[in-house]
C-alpha cells in the first residue's frame, strides 16, 4: 500500500484553536499542529489531538471513524485510544503521537506534545512467572508484543518453526512478491526489539510434545521448557495438490517469506506462470506477478472466481479486473498433471508453464494440540476467552475455533488481523484481564489498485444485497441468512466498512477495546 499524507499539511492549525462545534461526533477533524499532520476528535465533551496517520500502513485517520473512546483506521481497521494514543487493536502496534489539549476563549487548542508513558502493572494482579508462545506468526507476535506492552516482565519464550523473525505475511502475496516492497518492510519488529524486551526467540524450532499435566514442552532438538501459561498459535500449512508432477522444483506454494523468495528468484528465468487456484491468495499472486510483466494463467474449478464468498457480481468484477491487466483464466477446469514445462488440464488442454504456483487453501496445524489431548473439532476448541479445554493453555489464530456472536456459531477463520487480535486478547487474559474475544472478523485483499474489505463472517448465505457499482470500484455487498446480516464486503467504501464493523459489535454488545493505562 503506497503511503499518503507526506505533503505539507493544509487546513486548520489546531495550535490556533478550533470551535468545539466544528469537531464532528463520530469523525476525526483533519488539520495540523504547527506544520505536523494531526487529527482532532471528540468523545462526548472531551477533545483529543493525535497524529493523522495510522502506524500500520500510514492510512489517513481523518477518513476513519470515532467509536467510543477510540479512532479506527479506514484501511485495515486498526484501533487507537483517543486518550493515550495507544494501539488498542491490530494490525497497528505502535502508538500515535498526541498533544495536550486546552480549552480557552471558547476554543479547543493543541499545546505541546505529550510523551508516551508505558502502562503500569495493575495493582494486585497475579501474573504467571513464565509464558511460552508456540508459533511466530500473527497471533504469536501480537501476544508477545501485548504482554510486554501491558507491563508483563516475566519469562517470555516465543518458539517459531520459521527461521525468520516475525514478519508481515499479508505483504508476501502483494507488494513484496510484486517487487514494490523492500525486504526491510517485512519484519514486524527489528531484532533488537526482542533483545530489549526480553523475548527469547527460538527460531527454526518445532515443539514435538506438549504435556499439559506437567506444563512441559519438548522441542525437536531435545530441549525442554516449562510454562505457567501457554499460547498455541501454530497456524496453518498449504494444502498439497495430489497430482503427478506437483513435487517438481518449479512448483511452489506461498506461505512463508522463504517461499516468496524462492518464487521471486524463479521469476528471473520464467516467462509464463500458471497459478492453480483462484482464491484470494491465488489472485493476489497473479496480480503481483503481472506487475513483474510475466504472462499469468489462472486455473480454477469454479465458473466465477470467489463467487461462493463474494457473490457472482463481485466475483465477476474481480475476474474482469484481472483480465484487464492481462491475466488469462481457465475456469471450470483443473490441473491433472504438471510436466517439466507444461500443465495438463482435465478439459484436455495443455498450457505452457515454466513456473507454477499452487494456492488451493490451507489446513490448520492441529497435530500438537491433538497429541496433547486438547478438545479439537476442525480446530482447537476455545471459549469466549480463548482458553482451551486444558487449564492455562490458550489458542489463537488459524487453529482456534471460537463461539462467534455475530453468526451465533462456532467458527474458525484464517485472517491475519483476526489472528493478531486473538493473540492480543489471549495475552490480556494470560494476565488475568478476563476479556472476551468479540471483535468482528476482518480481512482485506488487494487486487492492483483496488482493495476489497470484508467484515463479519458468512460461510454460507441465502441473500445478497448489492449497492453501488463494482465496475466503478464503488460498492457494498451485504450477506444475509434470513434476516440476519452476517458480513459486509466493500470496494471503495472504507467508511461504510468501518460502520458495519461498529454495528456488528453494537449488535452483540461487544465491549469496546479497553485502554489499560
């Protein structure tokens, strides 16, 4: 996502004062403080001045939404405290700058900047001596970051099967694969952060055995760890395509940074790419490789890409968008064999392909939880607080199956932001906060210059209401079962997507993100 808002600020100078009535109740007011981009927002009769750009991807908070005592980013729904500037909900982790506010002569003035203050420990809190996190992806990193942000100073181990420090995985299929994001954009934190915050990173390690009764973990290298609280965030792994030739060296899956680097290296000598699967990841890969000026063919069994999730109208729009950028589709067809430089299809067609990327879904990595005897049913079963069937063991991310209040069903989703937010909630509950996970699921998918934002969860639906025009990149789709709204997808209507998220939370009585200042 390209950064915006770097130009010299225009508009109101909050240092010169603003009339209270000029500040909307639910929208930030854009402006600046003596030349630095800022927003002014209100919560009832209180007024706040904070930095104007989200600390995740630099999204413009002036286009966002004020909900309770927070402001939410229009791009990826990061949530910040108006009072402290703290990032309350992923995908942002860093705080916003803020200024002291003063009322004088009937106006609201921004004064000097306020330094960030680390939150103090809650008095009387009984915290675990040692916490172990298994999994270095979205949920695992977010939990580690939140534990330290909440003042936890006990032993903290983060075990990851990946050889790299936690990184921004959604970027792999987008800007990074396209070659428009530099490698140093990917890490979620500099390596020094882990040292400075006492997070023991154990990279390239797998846990072979979990013994809940003794609170003991045995790693693949034979070493052992004990814990007082444990978070399982083992993620998911790509579904392998069971056809002849799928093991060839020019056939790739995309899950890790190492996978992306191998695909990028292969692109140097490739001309025609076959992408098997028209999922969100498959089509993002197609868009990224078109940005490298490679010929891209997509093979998928459905008649309209993503119609099951987005509906036929949005699916048809996404297909036309990709076709307008040169992608060739082979729909209602499947690959039956991968040769050294060809791909055989069920229809009898043969495609030239010197690089193949397979994206046909993922499966949750449940092996450790199952072997430990935790309750599992197509996911690790957790309660409202993300606690598993075993005491002091939590689960978050792709493996967690939780009771979702929006659908009224137990669900498991594979969204990056959901995983991060579950990691944050699990961390707070490890510290005794008793916080329910009731955030509305959210994800985004980037296709060239258009982003699809999706909030809620509709595994199936029987009615779709579409407003606006997908062809104009300005639309909203609402998915219902009967009269129950389950999800909303938008293109070019970020504010409406934020409002839908807020409405879902209000409908189920979700507690707003709390600032433990």
